[in-house]
C-alpha cells in the first residue's frame, strides 16, 4: 500500500520532500574507522573545527528556523530562538570541554598521579521532533569535543531540516566524524544496539527509553543518557503574584503547542487564591490563538501530526474533572488546513493525577488546602523533570523546593525556562541522571587514573 505523503503540520497542502532511510551499518563502520584519529586530535583543533561549523550554522540561521517552522509547526519566533541556542551551544560546550576534559593532577596520593579523560568511541544521538536541532546538537557537540565520532539520527518528523543541519556541520570534520542517519524506529534501534557504538543519547518517550535500558543492560561500558519527558507542575502559593503566575502558566502550557518535555501540564494552587488565579489564567490563555507557524505574530502553532490531534482528543474525552476551558481541534485556521488545537483547562480532584506525559496544550488544575497537600499533589506522578514555585518569599521557596524531587527547580519562572547555561535532566521516569544542557560533556568520556613510581635510570 502506498504511503501517504508527509505534509507541513501548519499547512497540509504543502507536501514535504521524502527523505530515504540511511544505512546504519555503513555509518557505524565509518565512525569506527575515524575514531582513533579523532580521539588523538588535539582539543584546540577540535575546537577550531567546531568554530567553523558554528559559522556555517550562524550564516544559515533564518533558513534553518524557517525549516523548523515549516516541518514541525513550531512558531517562527520559537524556531529562531532554537537556532540561536544551537549557535550559542558551541561556545558553552567549548568552555565545558576546557574545564572537564583537562587532566587532573596534584591528587595527594603516595605516588605521582593524574586522572585523565579518554575518548570513548562512536556515539549515537537520537533526537526528537520538538527541538529537532537543539536537543540533539547539544549532545553532538559535546561528544565531538570529547573526541568521539557522532552519528545523529534525527526524528523522521524533522528529517528535512536535520538534513540541512548535517550539510552545514559535516564539512567541518574529517570523514566519518560527524554523520546523519535518517530513518525511523528500526534505524534508531539498529544504531543504538550496535556493539561498536559506545555511547547512546536518547530523547523521547518513556517506553522506548525503558526498552533501550533493558537492551543495553548487559553492556556495562556503553553509556546511556535518557531524557524522557515530564508532567511538570507550576505551584501557586497564597502570597504569589497572580498575574505573573498566570502569564507563566499560559506560556508554559502553550509554547510549542505543549509539545515540550518541560511544558506546564499541571497547576497546583493554594485554595485562598484559587478562584482569582483561575480567572487570570484563563484570561492569559486568550493570547494563545492557533495560527500559521510561519507568521512572526503566531504564538500557538499546530501540533506535529494527526496522531497528536487524536491524542489531544482522547485526553479531552478521558480526563476526569470539570472543564474550565473546553478544548477542541481546529482543522482549518484562517483558511489553512493543519493540525491545530486550542488550549484546554480541566479542574481535577487530588486522585486524578496523570500517569502519562500530556504533550499537547491541556492543563490539569488542582486546588491544595495547604503546602503539604501541594507537595503530595506534585509527587503523585512518576515524573520529576521541572517544577516552578510562585511565591514572594525566598524562605518559603527554599523550604518547599527541598521537598520536590525534580531535576530542575525554578522560582517565579515558567517551567519551560531552561537555559543552556544550566544542566537539564530529570529524575524518576523523566531520565536517568545523564542531564543535557550545560555540563553534558562530563558523560562523554571514560575516566582513567594513572600513577607511577620513581623512574629507574
């Protein structure tokens, strides 16, 4: 049966070019051949090559942003921000390389000694569609600076813009050092499970992450970094600035149409301010109207696919509670057919905490009688990625924050405020302690302790 063509989620009349799956075995073999020489390449030369790639990416910033918007439906302003982060990530990771890859001496033991970092070998990086360049790019750059050849398998939902990214990156490196392998789940599995691949960085769903962990469990020397999403909460204390909290909650719920691992999918508000917060939050959501992602004024683009719309509609039908803002799909916006949906908000009871990631602009609102109840509500899901606490009291923030088991904790900021200058990773079902963001390069090498007695002669 002939497969349906892949279309732009913001305009289904635009048919996207087909991108053929790559040959995983050939790419891995090329990376293996390149590994020894790249590992011996001095760090200053690796840095210089990354600088060359950075220049090519910066020159193509507008082209890449438009490609992201066209292929994934991310609004153009967000896409420009993503590409800007891609360019800036190289500077941050070079600084990390100079810090973390340096030999460590003067260790105070009985003999002269040094701890050094050794390149591990070929690395597989599997990226998602929602940040089709930035999330994979962070791992790509870290591994390249560490001396590891990289094979990047992007999401098949962002294959075209990823291919262009590869065209800009690859010429800066020797053959086999940086490659793109296109494809779906079969290619991703073959790449990650190849015994010659020594590191795997995967961003995606919990089931696939668990399957990878099981499959790689017996290869102790193969490092696995998992970023698996979240069900992130914004906690509104009774003393919070309600306008700022409402604006942050609306932004966190609607950026990238809710398709962010750090999206605000839950709000937990103390009872004394619940009614007033609810009013202001619903008003703030009015600014997020579905629109063409290629327009610079659009704040809410489409979801990625028809299956994402189906998940949205299933959640509308199955989520218990009182709908404060009933959602609906919008198949046509301004005369343009696409995968558009509207934000939705449901008031839930304490026992209705979600056990799956939402990944669409649907928000569950919970009312807590006190902060102890707020913590219990927060912890009622298996995830632990981001949380934000809105309060005017630093002491209250610090005390409450000590109780929340998340990898990223914010005060008076959106749950989506995750700058590249900080580490980024989750606990529990959200990840395995191998954070992306700043400092990821710590997980790209093997540590070797070297000591020696006095030399004879």
